[in-house]
């Protein structure tokens, strides 16, 4: 069973920020939080990861709560090409995927 | 050029046949992984390898075997394919950073259908 829980689906208007939540209440001290996305049936694409601190890269921002039991992936200006299934994973090196959040960006 | 390649991309076979799926990478990563994905579900880990001499079972290794022929090559075999092995199969690689972070890079996938 997946160690993380995510809402099954979300919609977001194009150009607006998409905020995708994830609960990982069983995360241990040395486990990172990773976010991936999968467009159609392509291979999952790495987005971002974090341990304790908030992180930002060219694709997204990751906000991790102080107790590390949940996080939020933020796509600051969603585009139609961001429509995908987004997976949140807590792990050291072995990934356990849940069913993710299906994000639909609407024109 | 793709960093992680998988061959074949699509394969249809019959029950009882032996099938090999191949994965090659040019990223120079030590760690390689095989996953399967069933419709509407997330990926599940079949096998993983941290180097040429290291092979480990994942969540769902029954019915599968692997071979790490070289750092860059990791093959998945179905000795006697059965219909419930019909799925999308992904190979992935990662850098060896010990117990530190470990982002994985995925190949394009192989769609396998067992009739």
C-alpha cells in the first residue's frame, strides 16, 4: 500500500497556480518527499524533492510542513501542458507509488 | 537522444512464451529499476539493482527475473508469460548517493500484451 495519500483529481484554470496536497504522516527522518508527474502513459518525470525545507526549481515549488507530515506542490502558472497525473512519494531509494492526483488544467 | 531507452516499445505475445524487455542507459548511473503499471494505478517495483553484482526483489517479483549485464543494461524476463502480466513496464535509473536523495529517471515504457 502507498504510504502517501493524495486527492484523486483536481482542476485548475490555465495561468493560475495549481496547489497539489499530499499527506505522508508515516514519513521517517531520513525519507525525502519526491514529486513526479506522468503525462498520458509516458514515463514519470521528476519534478522536485525535499527533506525539511521548502524547495523551488524551474518547474515548481515544494512546501513541507514543519512536522513533515504533509506537503504541497505548487505549479505557479499552470498551462495546458501541465495536465497530468502527479505522484507524491516518501522514500529513501525504494519508491512506492500511490494512484496520484489527476490534474486537469482548463483553458 | 534519450538517456534511458527501452526495447521493444510494444510487444504482443502469447501465454507461455518467454519474453525479455531490455533497458539501456547513457546516464552513467549505478542504480537501475524495473516497474510495472496497470491501468489507473501507480507504478509497482519489480526488481532493482544497485550495481552489476547486486539484484534485489521489489514488491511484485513473482513471475519475473532480471539480469544486470553491465552498468548500462538491465533486462527483465518473463519466463512464461501469463495474461495478468499485461501492463506497461518502465525502467528507471538513479545516481548512487547512499542513503541520501535519489531522484529516478524513467524510460519511455514498454507496453506488453499477453494473449
